[in-house]
C-alpha cells in the first residue's frame, strides 16, 4: 500500500473547471460498484445524468499511452477498468513501469481512491498491485485489470489467481485471498474483471497455462486448468474448474470437444473466394482445453445463477455460454455454434438477412455456395470468442441472456446472441463485437442498447486478407457509398426480440486534439465519421445513453435517437473499447487516451 504523495506516475490532475453540487438523486442509488454497474451487467442506474456542460476533472491514469500507440501504429489497444463510484469516492486504475512489445508484465498496475472536495476530485491513496496479465501484443489486446466494490471493501486483482481485499479508507490490505494451496505460480492469472452479487459474493476467472518463456505465445501452450472462483464476504473460497462445469452441465447443441479433438479453422487465403467449393471442408487443428475467455466478467441473475463464457484455448469457434448454480455446480452450457445463417447468398441480402454482396459479386462468396454459410468454414456461422474482446453476458429482466460474439464474415461486426434462461438460442443481431449491452427498463418491458459499427473493411476475409476477398478489380466493398451496407457508425436501441427501435448516427468528420492551453486543433479527415469505442455504455433513469466515440467526444443520446449533448475530451484516436459510468449525483465518468474525464453541470 502506498498513500498518494508525489504522484510519480500521474501525468496531470487538472482542477475542476466548474463547481458541482454533490446530491444523491435517489436515496436507493448505490453508485457504480462493478463492470456494467450491477450483477446482471445492465449498465443502468436509477438517477438522472447531469448535463455535459463542464469537464470537472481530467486525470491521466495511463502515462504509457504514447508507447502503447507507437507499438500499434497509432491505435490504443488496451482495455481499461470502469471508473467505480461509491458516494463521494471514486476508484480508478493507473499504470506505471515500462511498455514492452514482448510481454505485458513489464508494466505495473495500481488502484487509486479519489474523493470530491470543494468541487475537485482529490487523490487519497494508491495501492500497488502485483497483478500482471498474460501474453503480449503478439497474442491479444492488453487485458483488463478491474476491481469491484463489495461488503464495504474494494477487492483488487492480484498475481497468480489471487485477489486483495483493501480497506477503503487508506488502501491497506485487509487480506490476500488465495484460492490455491500452493506457492504463487507465474503461469496462473486472474483473468477477468471481479464481479459481485447482491449478497456480496465476489466472482472471477483464473487461467493457468503450461510453463514457457515470456516470449512464448500464450496459445502455443495448452491450459493446465482454469477456474470460476467465488469468494464469500467472510473470505471463504469455493472454486470449480471449467472442465468440471462442462462435464456436469447439461450440454445444449454441439458436444464439448476434447482438448486433442480436431476443430475447424478457416480456409487458407490461397483458396479465396470462399468456400473453395460448395462442399469444401476446412482444415482443422487441436481444439485445446476449454477455459474462460479473457476479460469475461461473470454475471449473476437475481436467482443466483452465474453466467460465464468458455472458449477452446487454441481455437475461437468452439465456445459455450455456461450457466452455473449458486453452489458452483454446472446447470447448462449452450454452444455458440450453428445458430447463424446470414452468410453467403445467391439472391438479395434480404433473403437471409445477410449484408454480404451476392455470390460471385466483388467480396461475395464463390458462386454455388450453400445459402447462409460462413464462407470461412462453409458451415453456419459460429459465435466466436476472442481474447481481444471484453464482451460479457448481460441478464435481462425476463431472465434471458445477451452476449456479444465475434464474427468475421459480416465485415467483422460480430453478432449479439440472445439465449433464454434455459440455454435455448432465441435470435441474433448483426453486431456484437466487444460489446456488453445495456438494458433500459421501461413500461413493463425493456430495450437493449448497443454500439453498431459498420466498419470499412473487406467482407468475410477480414483485414489480414486481400481486399475483395479474392475477386479482382474494383474498390474495397465496404465504403461510405456502398448502396446496401455503407460505412456508418451508430448507437442502436433494440427491442427484446432484437428489432431496431432507433439508431443514432455519428456524423462528425473532424479529428481533434486538445492542446495544453485547452484549445482544440482539428482536421477534417474522416468523411464517414468515427466508430464508437464504448464497450459498456451507461444509461440513466430517463434512458439517456452515455457513450464515447473514437472521435474523442462523450455523447449523451436521448431516447428516440436524438443528440442531447456532446463534449470533446482529449484526442481522436483508434482505441480499444472503454466503458462509461455514472455516480449517484449524475456525474458522468468517461475515458479517452488514457485520461479519466468527469463531466457534469
């Protein structure tokens, strides 16, 4: 533990630019204690958000951003903690150390407490964690370090599958909770945000891989084991392996493959356009053991059912949404495979809901392809789980579960997949990549809010393959003037059956930078605007959506899809996806370029 003193790794703490009144809008409000606010991950808080009039605080929590961006060609591919709010207090991560492209472990992570005093967000203490993520930029985007508020304490990720229970007053360690009866293992990782339920139990995932040097690729070694861990308020621990969950749960859909079983991967680029023939069979590799996807925060339904997501360690197309009983026994596990039928098509896209060009057209599938298949594997599209993403399950008021999965064949948009409380697949929406949806309850029903980016990339062959997916001539198929599916960027609200209720389109074309004197320098260089970089939006009691865009703006969007306000923060940049949160007083907490911004009246 280290009390805040010199602030050696904080790049800036700018004074509030205007006073604010700290008043709880509703007595029953409970701040923002975890990922997506509550155990169900709905992203909804029953307070009214303040206006986006003033930047009340601007704090640099990641001074390594210039190095991180330089290593990624100008993009910031790092996942960050949600700002946690507890009355007048705010908790946020920070980073120090050095940035290396060979291992994330050269960096250091810290948990920080701030408190509001006289209209300013004042630092109180800093705790130095020994948590490190697995891998490097050669494996996946930087995983998230994410604490949770529960039982009057803050629980913070630690090394080797452990967590720290910290005193909120001074950041001192009350206890270190180690679920494993062994010395700390350098190949064991606390691999998810920490979540809590209404009883104060804390849940998180742990992954242990076989030994290797730090420059050995994460997926070059299979998983030794992985666990879902439950920590009770008295620090007692129960845990279950993902292998045991999947062996005991009722399996819905495709059986769980053994670690050495063959699993399908996509056809080689040399055989574009795909599928190479109508009945072509793709190559296979060993599946690897099932283990939690990195960054998947367990969600907990009101009845105590826990939801998490597993994936094959070596593959991304063999995944399960898992329901777990409160005693950590397996309830059911529903395969994400075989549900999506909106791929190749010979006629119009409306025939099967596809957004691909017709077969034989530029960026379409090969002529003769079976209707609806994912051209990369010539089978119904699977919901994929990448370790780059931070999608987590969301439990809706009707008990159904939403999960944002990855798919390549629809311009990298992924799919939002929807399951009932018994694990049966219900429907899907044609975007889901790196999204934890928010739920807006109203009038005895609810709506689902999700970002909805239509990227300017090749269709099914992805960014790593040639434009046009093997067809010669022409321009990239996803452009701003594509008549059937142009490059556009929306925040979209859906009904429970995933029909569009409204969409708000970002039309800003200016790339701006905030200068040291507070002025802006802007260049008009994005004719088709910017994608939304929020991975977990925040909703207030009026259904106002708070979300950040890669144009550097924080947006407030009213119900009906109209712009309420927007406010520029620091920098327009390509970024990994950053969550937003609200406090009991309606202040909005947002992130941009490694800065924590607090915005309000």
